[in-house]
């Protein structure tokens, strides 16, 4: 009986102590020493993007196998992340001291926040300026901070507009020469409406379109994205004409009834899906979505254009080229040098060509051979990506600004506020963010002082 | 006395392993939440920021919209109780086909909230099924912007919640009614009591403890189990007018990367739920003493 008690209390003691090792983890070093090149190593890549660029995992695995042929001691393993799990898994892996060697995060501020938190290593520690020049200049700026480049795009999501050529022709318009000036664009939409079609399909229920409008129109008022950074820190106001012009432009379209009447009760995807029905003149979209339209509707029915804007800055007519997914090297990744080298391999012309052919998406490198591009619409997009790439509005401000645009955009579209009130509400949200996040304001000021120069 | 203490200690030691697991699963997240509420995890080293996260949360109008909406959802509780009571009382009459009706009433409750949410998000669209039918039968003036209007979106979601949740109350009350002594009703009938009098003087008192339990469950549901409805049907819109506290926590943690602020709101929710639990326990003790 006494022996049983001793055994029992011994077990209880072990059970008590064991869980404490999880509550109070040891002070294990955050990072291991760099892996020795000769010893067998496994490079791990966690990414999202298969939903937008189907075939991306197969391409990554193929790239990994090809890399292993050149470096027999290195095996590459890739894992797809769920969209809502991207940041939680990253933060948990870094905190646990066992992150993958390459991790996908969003570009712009959403990725730079991890750089500010000290969770990632700059790519520019391993890539030369010549290597970095292969990234589209419009995309580079969004992950360039304090003189360093922090991430490499996995693929690019050029952001533009699609038009239904049949609808345009039936409305008496020339779809092969869409308007580039705002007033001509408004007249074109009015003609489409008069012909009995829906000019512009929009879905606001999930709010995203509130940020899409300025992302495709407002930057055209500027000479550079530093103007947005200045508005973020309060050196310019979001009620100034160069920051609020788009509200008035969209108000004009709203008041003329050029959007669908159910815009506030359908999501962005549902709004964009209306384009497939064949009676919508114009939608905004990313290149993979437009590639989907081309496949479903036929290349003779779908045209592309850069969204017109009343703005007249140096960036007028430029194409936003955000990364669909950026790859970062976590601060405590085991094989940083090998990860950076693998990225260079991904950026060779052969691999970038294969990426486009297999997924339809554009890779992050401008070394793509235009001859592998199949659709004329994609060739046009590529031409714009090379000649006039620029950054993306909603990669260059804090997440709180985006959330504000979601809700203000919904009120605005439901005609519960006008353009002036909407711009004022937006500025008030910005002022609140500045008050609540003084450290982040400092980070934006560094961005202003050391901008990326293409 | 010493022997009794020794016996008690021994008993607690026997349940200690299981208790440790429970404490670890429940207490550890709460402790970490308290810790996070004082940190800025978006900065290197997660610095201590004092009560800044509390100030940010409690001066954010969206937070107050969320709490107000949770309290607005409480208005569903009397409706849930009344509907559940009436339907269970009717089913208890055991009219022909009552088992079929019971199944039909309970069916929405077993459906996945996500499935229900997706269906109703299409049903209530501007050009959705409901408005199409209303326009077709000449009731165009009723074809409203159910999900896109800041005034109508939350009441629309409340209708969906009521439809889905009241079946559980019906089944709960019916199960209790099945154990009520028939002689009480027989005696009331002999005394000339009508249907409503039997409901008021016999059924409701007999169901008192179950009603209290159901109200408590409904309060918890409206506070911390409506995230799925909001996420699927409105995503917090339009203009954050259907935010609830769970959704606010989700947005702060996973969209804004403000883990500290979300931790504050999570603690607030925990505190409110705890108060409700204590309050409910006291009421239930009194009811049990009175009616059982």
C-alpha cells in the first residue's frame, strides 16, 4: 500500500512538472548558426497563392527538384498555407524558434510590420543590387525600407480593368482604344448604360472595394508614393485634393447610376462574377482574375485597360504591380543563405518562363521572355509592367486605413455620406491611428526619408 | 478534523492530473491574454506599453458599436423564450403529426451556421430570392436593401439567428414538459382552467429552472457564439454596423495585427461572461429552492 502511494505521488509529481516546461520554455537561442553547406539540409517554404495562381505549388516543387540537381545536399519542401493562417503560423513559428526558411507574407506595410517587429532578415543582405534590379521597380518600393530590401515577390498581381468588348461595340464604343481621360471614360460608361447594359459591376458587402477604388485611381494624382506616406504621418491631409479626388470621381459615377443597384449587398467576388454573365461593360480586377475571364469568355470578348482617373501626376497611366505573394526570410530561419540562393534560382529566366506558362501568373522577375506569353491581353499587361510599373495604394498604408476605407466606402456607396464627408471621416481615422501608434509613425517617417528610387 | 483534512487533500491529489490539464487549457490562454494586453507585439521585442492597448480599445468607437450590437442581440432572448414556450406547449398537446413538426422545428438548429449564413446572404441580397418574389407579387416597396443598409443589416441577421436557434429551446422545454405530472393539468382542467391559464400557472412555473438555463445559454450565445453569423452573412458591414465583440477581436488580431488590443477585448468578454455566469448561478439556486 505504501509502495503504491509512493508510485502514485511520483507520477503526480512528473505530471505536474512536465506541463511547466511548456509554460516556461527554456531560453533556447532564437537562431541556430547558419547551416553548413556540405551537410544535407531541407529548405522549407510556406506560401499562399495556389488559389490565385493554380499550379504554383507544382512549379515550386519542380523548381525545388531542379535546384536539388544542382545542389544535391539540399532538399526543398513547400507547404501551402490557408489565407487566414498566414500570419498566425508565421508569428507562432518565429516565436517557437523553428520557422521555415522562406515564408510568404503580404507585401507593403503588412509585410514591413514584421520587419519593424524584428521578425525577418533583409534579402539585400544576400542579394546584390544587380540581383535586386530583376524585381519590377513598382513592386520593389513596397518592401524597401530604411535602405534595405526585405522581400522578393513570388508572383505579381498587376491591377487593372477588364472590359467586355461586345458590350462596348454594341454601345457604339471602340473597345480596342478605350479612353484614357476621365471625362471620356464617364461618357463611355453613360453610353453603355444608355444601350441597356450595366456600366460598372461592383460588390461592396465585404468592404474591399472601398480600398480598390483609390488603389486604381488615387495614385494617378501623385508623382510618387511618398505623397501617401506623408498623408499617413500627417504631413499632408487625406482631405487634400491629391488624396481625396477619387471620392468625388466615384460620387459622380454613383450619382449618375453607373453602378449596379445591389452593390452594397453583394461581395467583391459576386460583383466581379457579374462580368461573366456578359452584360457588364467594365470591372476592376487583378491579372489572374482577368486571365480567368479570358479563359471563360474567350480572348475576343475581353479587353484590358488601366483604370482612368482625373489625376494628373507623374504616375498617371501607370500600372500598379503589387506582389500577389512576397517571400521573406524569417529572422531565425536555419538556412538563410541557402534560402536567398534558392530565390535567385527561382528568378532565372527559365524558371520565370515556366511559372507563367504553368500558372498564367507573372513571376516576380522582369526577366520573363515575352515570347512565352500566350494571350495578347497578357502581352499588353507585360508591356505596361516593364514600361510603367508603379506601387499599390493599399500596400503603402497601415491596416487601420484599409479597415476605415471598407466601412466608409460602404456608407459612401449606400449614399449615406457624400465625398466631402467620406474624405473627412477617412482623415479622422488616420488621425486616430497616428495617436494610437506613435512607433509606427516613426517607421513611416523613415520610409519618407529613404524612399526607393527606381 | 485532521483526518478529514488529510482525506480531502488526498482526494484532490487524485484528481490533480486531470485538474492540471483543465487548468492548462483554460488558465494558460487567459494568463497569456492578460500578458499580451500590456504588450505591443507589432514591435521588436514586444515592448511593454502599459495600458495603451486598453486606451485604444476603450476609445475605439467600433468597440462600442460591437458591444452595443451584442446587447442589441439580447433583445432576441425574450423572443426565443416566447417562441420556444409557445411551440413546445403546442407540441405537448400531441396533435396529429407532432413528431414531424418537432423535427422540422429542430432542423434549423442542427444545420451548420456557415451553410445557413451562406444561404441567407444570397436570400437577402438586393436582387436575391426574397426581393425577387416581393417584386413579382407587387410588393416592391418591401424589397429593401436588407444587408446593404446600415439600419436593416443587424435586424436581418437577428431574424436568421432567431430562426436557427429557437428550435433548441423548443426541444429543451418539451423534454422538461414530458416529465411534468399530468395530474396537475387534470386538476386544472377540473377547476375550469383554459389553455392559456394552464400555460401561465402550471407550464411556466414547472419550466422555471429550464427557462432560466435557456436564458443563460442564450445570453452566452449572443455574447460569444454569433461570430459565424456575422462573418458569413455581413462580414461586419455595412460600415461596421454589424460588428460584434467576437468579430472585433478577430479583426484586431488577424487583420490589423493588433494582438494586444484583441487581448483586451477578449478579457472584457471573459469578464462579462463570468459575471453573467455568477449571476445565473445565484438565480438558479433560488429557483431550484423554490420550484424543485
